[in-house]
């Protein structure tokens, strides 16, 4: 039927007047946030249904195959025996960051009696618009993002191939991108008589690679050529693509700010949560700002709180040792090895808590345990695509056990990165139920695993690897905040001010905890935020100066060059101005302020005077003996006095950006630049 009024129902079952216009954000009657759940209707039949049609008295057809569930508080229809086509979606639930999930079925009896499979978690924005394809977004993407998209596709090749779904990665319109993240619209079964390999994937990629950014084009072309022409192993391609990804990501600066806190909540008797960092953390701790942890203890007083704190302290000790080993390596450690090390660390934590339970003869529900979500940014050294040595590969590793969560938030979207270990998720993974139906179980939110309940061999661990290539906030939190979809409802008000520089990370943590206490309030709450910035920070223009030892070396070199000039002039032979002298004289004119000046100071620079020095035109010409040197010394003295302190701070806070500037100086002067903090 054709809809005459676009309405949506409030999800609050106690609402007296649940009907609202589509587009409103909250229910006019009870102020409950309205849920606009856009779905993808699969199959050729759904593509023929005109926009404006209401299907099954419930689904509003917004555009071809994009439907809005106007009654999201009701469970969707699903048969008792699930069709074969649904099973792959359930088996791959752990990949929900990239893949859609089965939502339910709808029958359009006016057109056909065939049930239409509806998918949720599809690449559709909050207004019902589908995200662009990789092809549409390719040319506007940065070099690192182009490589990152291909790397994500390669990681999906094995799990999809194992279920006969590799064709899903070869249909261009099926591959959509939400910022950094590759997301599939639906899954396509590979025909039984069609055997797909990396060659087919290479054929698909070669058209994109032809227009790749110059810094990565050659490397990508080499990789695609191997895929297309030889029977190359997946591992070989994976290593090469990863090396190119790290080298291109390392071209970017990276500044991290982290803050965390935990709160007992308004009604709890004790706080069983623990987090790192927290307001009592040592600010000189080498792990800061690379490590963040949230643990939610289970087991009551002297149980849950002991388990969560034991987990945090144990992880810190192990990660400190791991980062020390990584720093000693001469080449980047492969992701698989780092993932194995993090899995091993969590198993050690599990066994420590389990052993404490055994010592205290705790059994069943008396055994203490804890959830955990942890993030580790690994600062590995790597040679970049343009040939210089960077001290950070921008890798971020994420691990979780239980229902504590991680979100990635930018100005444009909020993405849930983790999957809860609860009964509802277990039912889906075992292909026993659709997720929305599993949520109706009384025990749907009960945990299926946590650290300390059983031996480590029984743990099912998943460690994810991401690349930080855009400005964003990594939010780790316990269920005191994430319950009732509070993060999804509030992220724009609480995260965007941080990204705009209007709010500190510390204040954002406090604000989110206060929100959790107000809206949820039934539990302890822990929040850890890491603000990741790769874009240059906008500063009041200040003429940069070099540290004194570099300037003194330059002056000494100028003296030596002047002596050579005098000797040559006695021979009446002309000589051009030296490279070093010209570089120093042109410092105020040519040194680009866009050299990643990530001066991350808590100072209000807007009130500071702008320092600027002009070099007289006579100094640009060939100097006369003595006079040019005297004037050069005066200018250098002013530069040292005016902004050397700022350059020292620059070196301390952003050594990567400082070293980029140093590499533009003559070789002899470069030797005096500090190699790192």
C-alpha cells in the first residue's frame, strides 16, 4: 500500500501516545529517543517495490531496497526453522564491524508471497542514505586510506571464502565505505561451479590501483601484479600490503591525549570497576598515552573489585615488557605476532584470577571474575613511503572479553568496534537464532565468558588491529555507560566538543560519567577516552627558530665559508652564496609552518604576541665581507631570543614533526638535531 503519513512508533511500551512523525529525535509524549532503524531488503523482488510503499503494515520503503522499520520496538518476524541463506550472516556475527546482520523477514502479500530477508547494521547513514562505494570515494581518499581499504578487504577474504562467500568482495556496488571502514551491503554466495582465488581479487583491484595516489601507486601495482599473474600465497600478499600500509600511515603525525575515571554510581555499595589511566595515575608512566583499559568486576565485595584491579595491574606489567621488546626490534613486528602476544597476556591475567579463586576455594557464582576491554597503540619504527624514519606506525590493537565496549568516534559517525560476549551473541554465532529474537530471552545479557571464571584454554579471544589515520576519539567504557544505547544517543553532544577543541578530554570523561549516573545509574561506570589527532593543530603563526646548538653550528659553518670566500675573492673568482647560509637566511621566508607543528600545549596562544622578523633585502644578495655575517648574527640572535623556547617545546612534544623540519637542513647541521625524546 502507499503510505499517506510518514510516522514512527516510540519504543517505550508504556508510552500513552507512541506515534510520532518520521524525523523527530524524541517522542513528543514520553521524551524517549526515537529509533530510526534503516534496513536493506535483499533480492530482486524488493528492488521492484516503489518508494513510499508501506510493507507488512510496518516497513516504509525510503528508496529502492532501503526500508525504515517504523515499529522498531517490536520483534521482526522470523520462522522457527531458519532458511539456509541466513546461516552465513549468523556465523559471521563476529565480523559485524564490516558485515550486515540478519534482522527478520517481511512478506509483501500484494505483490508476492515470497518472504524478503531484511538486514540491519548495513552501510546506511542516520538519514537513510547509503554510503558511497569504494570506486566513488577512491580518488578523494588519502594514500593511506586507499591502502587501508584494500587491507581490510584482504582480511575478510579468508572468513568469507570458508563459507563460500568470496564473491561478496568482488561486486563493486556491494563494497561501501564509512570513512576508514569497508562495509558490505549483503553477502553473495559463490556459485558451486565457480572457483575464486586471489587472481580474481587482483583483477578487481587493478582498476582502482590505476588511479591510486602517487606515493603508494607503485607498491600497490606490484602487489596486484603478483595476485594477477602468479599463484601467490595469501600470507605473502598480506605481508607486503601491511608493510605498505605501515609505511604510508607513518607519514602522518600522531598526537595522543588520554584520560580516564571510574565512579561508584548513585546506588551501588562499592565500585567493582577499575580503569587505566585514572586521576591517580602517574603522569610520567611510560605506558601513557599508549595503553587504556576498562575492567568491570564480577563477584561482589572483595571479589569483583579484586579481580578488576588485579587485571589492570597485570596487563600494565605485561604491556610494559611487550613495548620494551618492540622498541628493541630493528624491523616492525608483524600484526599476527602482536595479536598472539596480547592474547597470551589476557590468558595470563585469566589464570592469575582463576588461581586466586582456587586458593580461596570459590565455586560457581562465588568465583570472582572481570570483563576487560583494552587498547594498545604500538609505536613501532618504520621507514616511510618517502624514505625517512618514523617512530610510529599508527597501529592500534583492541581486545575485549565480556561486555565492556570500545567505540571509535569522529565528527561524522560513531562506530561500535567490539562484540559483547553474552548469551544473545552466542545464540547468533551458533546459528540458533536471529539477534533480535535472542534479545527476548530472559538471560540475553548474561555473560558467556569473563577473565577468571575458567581455565585460559576455554577463552575465545579476538584481538583486532586498526590503523589511526584520521582524527577521532577511542572510547572504552563499562556497561554503566553503554547500556540502553546511551553512547549511540549521546556521542555528538559529548565527543564532538573535544574534537573541536572546545572541551578537554578530562572534562569529557567526567561529563560522560555524569550522564551515565543520570540516565542509567544502576551500576558502576568507567570511561577512558583517547583523543587521537593526525591533522596539524592550528596555531597562531610564530616564526620558528632552531635550538641554540644548531644555530651556533650554522654560524661556525658560516665563518668557515666566509674564510673560503675571502680566499677565493683574493683570486678574483666569483662564488655563489653557500647552501647553508642561504638556508638560514631564508628560514623566515621558506620554512613552512605546515610541517606538522603539533605543539600540544595547554596555553592560550591567542593572547600571545605574534613574533615575526623580516630579513632586509640586502641580505638576500651576495654579502660583502664581514657585513653580511654581522647582520646574519643579529638576525639569528633575535630568532634565538624570540622562539627557541617554542622550538624546544616542539621537539619535546612532537619529535616526529621536529625531525621532519631538521631533514630539510644541510647534512652537517642535521647531525646536531636530536634524534628523539
